[in-house]
C-alpha cells in the first residue's frame, strides 16, 4: 500500500501574472534543490493538474503512480485576506471532492489559528464536513505552540485528529515560525495527537529527528525530498539512512507536496525511487523492504485508519 500524506488541493489564480508568480516561486524552490526547468515548461502542467474540480485527474495520476490513498488539504492564512465564510467554503469543497472518491482521498481541514473563533471553525470542518485532520502553514506568521494554536489543538485532541504542519524554510515565507523545535511543546502537551512535520524540517531534519527520537507521536513526511532524491541521489540515500538509523522506520511517511513539485519529479518517479531503495546497494547504503513498506504506507495507515 502507498499513501501520500501531503497533497495540496488548489487552483492556479485566474490572473495570469499571479499564476506566473506563484509558479515561479515553486520553480525557485525546486531549482535550489537541484531540479531546474523553465517556467514556460512547467506552467502548462500546473494549469492541467490544478484544473481538477472533482479530483478525477488526481485519482488518474494516483492509478498511474501506484498510489492507493492521497491525503488532500487546503491552506488557510489570514494574510490571504479571506473571511471566515470563504475559508469554510474552501474547506467544504475539499471535503466534497474527497467524498466523491471515498476510498482514495482523505480531506484535511485548514484553519489559521489567528482567526476569530478558529476552534469553532475547525470543529465545523470536522463535524459537519467530515474532514479528517488539521493542516497548518505556520510560516505564514504564527507559532504552532502559541496560545491561539493551542485553542485549536484542544479541539483536535478531543476529536482524535492528526496535525500536518509545515516545517522548514521556504523562499517566500517566515522560517522562524516553522522550525521543528516548536513542535516539541505540542508533542509533549498533546501526546494523543499524531503530529506530522511536513518535510521533516527540510534542512533542519537533524533537529526534527532529535525531537522525534524522544516523542513517538512526532512523525515526518518526505514531501519535497524527491527533489534531492532526483538531483543528488547519494545524498538523499545517506540522509534517509541516517534518519532511519536514529529513529527506525516507524515515524517517516511518504508525501509528495503535489501538485507543486510533480512537474519536476512525477509521483510515479518518486514512488519508484523509494520502492527501488532495497535494490540499490552499489554505494554501500542499504535499505530493507520492511523499511520501505513502512515509509510508503504502513505508517500512514496506522495514523489515518483511526480517523477514516
């Protein structure tokens, strides 16, 4: 089984300049990781992938890639200038799409904890829309261990809902809010919440691993790591081997960050890179089938089977 725990259900802005600027930002992140493609090559792919109001294109790509289940999410930030009504509509639409593919898609809600009545808005997403998790991007300007964040996490704790929260620096966000160290408080104060650090902290993965070694409810996903795996395969294998040697395989999850990096490394290619790890031992770095199966789906199944 393969479960992708990190997919953004999103659309490109209708305005051409905004669409190009957004895509160029993704291109910058990919290029700095070592996978470079021109804007006019990737933009049409983004248009195609994101013009998917019912999730049908996503499910077809999942079939092609051998991915059984994808966890889809929206992202809320008060910096977008949207009101609570519009945010609820966005979450409800994500839930609607997942409901059309109930065996394949799992929806996660996103409510910026700085919103007025953020706990109530989040509860509505879970209880009324049947969403299954909480997605945060604290690099938009808040700490995941702040007082307002804890008010939302109290609801997640009550309802048994996992948290997927961004960690690591990005080109166009505030990295200080997204350092894994802030999840130390969350993992300790909410031991019953399964916390997924998106990207495992990226360049801060050592810090994430140090925390995860002590906090069994702190996981990390491999979203965005396909860029390193493609551009610098030996470095990727060395880092992943070190992570598994520190933690074991039980806290690492497969994620794609799709559709953001699919034009650079397809999910089919990304899944194959991981599936082939046990057979690639010419560099002396070895992985077992059991480790790879845990990463690809067994660990995520353990988390999401409790809420699905």
